[in-house]
């Protein structure tokens, strides 16, 4: 089963922040994200998917 949904700026909620993953990674494919003193790694795969790991 495949679930696919496309979002445009018009369909995103006005009350939630939206961030460009490529901007978060500085044009690369990984970024570190801090939450409550924990470091998470956000990675963009070659297939264009996002992986968030602790």
C-alpha cells in the first residue's frame, strides 16, 4: 500500500510553522535538531525521504 499526499503553501495550516528540509540541512543531507537536551539527526535520503533518528 502506498500513501501519497502533496502539500502546497495554500494547504498548510496557518497556525503551524513550516520549514524547508533542505534549508534546515544547509543544502546538505543532514542536520542536528535539539529537543529537551537531546540531539536528533534529520537526514534526507537519496530517494527524497526524511529520516529522524535519536
